[in-house]
C-alpha cells in the first residue's frame, strides 16, 4: 500500500508540471497570435485617470516615481499618493512634490493600516472613473496608460471590463537573484497570464501595475483589507461579480525586486499566503454552477499547493533511500532531468515573446538554468511556510512591511 501511494505521488510530481508547461506554452502562443501580433488601436476616448500610489517608507524612491508619472504620454490624469504611516521622510518629500505639481494629491495617514486600506482611501479621494494602481518604487512606461485604456472604452466589450493588468519588468539586474527573477517574470508570470486570459479567467492582476474601473471595484465591495495580498483578493471578487479581467503585455512597468534571500523569502511567503487565503475565502465557488469558469483556476492553484508538498515529500523519501542503499541513481532525479528540459523550453519561448518589450532580454536566458535547480525547492518551502500563516485568524487590517528593494549601488 505504501509503495502504491508513493508511486501515485511520484507520478503526480512528474506529470503535473509537465502537463501545465504544455498548457502554458500553447496558451501563450495562441494569445500572441490572437492579440500581440496586431497593432493596438489608439483609444477613441481619453477618460480621466486617477493614478493611486500607496507609499510606506519610500523616501528613496518616491521622488523618482512621481517625476516619472508627471511625464506620462496621456493628457487627462491626476496622481493620488497615500502615505500609509511611513516612519521615514516620505510624508515630507510628498508635501514638497505637491507644491511643485498641481495634479498631485497627497493623503497623509498617521498609522500604517495596509496597502488595501490605502487604496480604499485613494479611491475615495480620486476623481477618475479609471483607477491606475502602481507600487511606489515602480516606473511606468510613458505609453502604459494608452495601451490600457482601449480595453475599457472598446464599444464591443469595454463596459464589462473591470480591470486590466500590465506587464511588470525587472529593472535591477545586478545580482543572481535579480536575474533569475527577470527570467521568471516572463516565463512564469507573463506566460501564465497569457494562458489564463485565453481561458477567460485570471488568477491575479499584478499589484505593481493594474487599472480598475472604479464602478467595478465599488460593485464587488472594494479591496479586502484583512488579506495580505490585495491584488489576488480583488481579482477574484471582480470575476465572481462577472467583471472581465484582461492582460495587456504592452503596458510596461519597471519595478525593483528583492536581491537578498531574506527579502525574497519574505516576499514569496507573503504572495503564497495571500494566494492560500483567497483560495480558502472563495473555495465555495466550486459548488456554484454560474462560477464554473473560475473552477479551473481554483483547481490549478490547489494542485500547485499539492505539488509543492508532494515534491518535498518525495525528495525526502529518496534522500533516505540514497543513504540506505548508497545508490544515487534513483528515479526522481531522472524525472527531474526531463522536467528541467521542459522548464528551459518554456523559459526560452516566454523570453522570445517578451523580448519585443524588453530589448536584450534574451541574453539573460542562461540564468534561467538556476530556476529548476534552486527555485523549485525554494518555492516549495515557501509554500509550506505560508500554509500555517494563511490559516491564522485574520486581523482587521493586513499591514505591510518595508520590502527588499534590491542592492544599493
């Protein structure tokens, strides 16, 4: 019985990522053919856009971010910054900037209450029907809004579009961890979003760059202020209210990623915890026929959790087997070799697709070999750590901590 169960787990560990890689490859290629090969027409309307920028301890980055936003190629927008109880000089810097730029609003909160709460207050203060939310350390491409707006104003489907998520690109590339994440954002995040969009539903918008229709956010009950990841939560709430969520790879946003293991661990545990919290909160949709198009996304996330746990279990068992038999040629390592090859093919195709937006991206391809060697285990342990954190009783506000912004030069 034990051997049969182990064989089932081994088959799952091997076949699940293999099948999903084929699905992601096929879906992203179909998305490219249907959407990315065509030139996106300029928007026929230019609705007023409110750019919401939640800030927490951003004294090193906020000036650059605001000055970047001031220079966007869009005629009709305002910037709303929300200082969420920062302990550094963020509030003072924002006050000085507001005196320079007439379209910059500043909301100054004295207590850190979390990003979701900051976005909620930014929505209240905003004038636009379209809300563009970005992180305070990110830089928007000057044409990003011009690529996102056509989804909202398209006469054929625009009225049902509740959100459009953009294409985050890594701008700090000096360390091994940063280079691995650079390849990951194309090969895992970008490719999955393309495929999910073909299937009709998206697991999550990218919190670093996403535009919302204000009416849609109000309709679904705003952001969940008790969840650690506001972006995943709002994505599911929108889609359960039958709002369409779209992916626009031409809307670029240049962001900073962690370059220390400690910073990366904290970020990924938070992401994994948020994903599990959302699965728990929305698990009941599996029994609702009208939500059937979300069920594949729900099941895929459940299987991802199961795969990470299974991967660790099988690895531990075979390490004991190596010690017991003194034989290093065990089946899991042959299976892992096949998965590595598929993973590298997936990375290559994804980076070719994204190279048109991030010129020179393909030269970083060789760094992707570290992903199956290191990241599979890293992400598996991250998930195991996140499960008990997600099961804890939620506080009223999920507050945030200052993230790792990369290695300062």
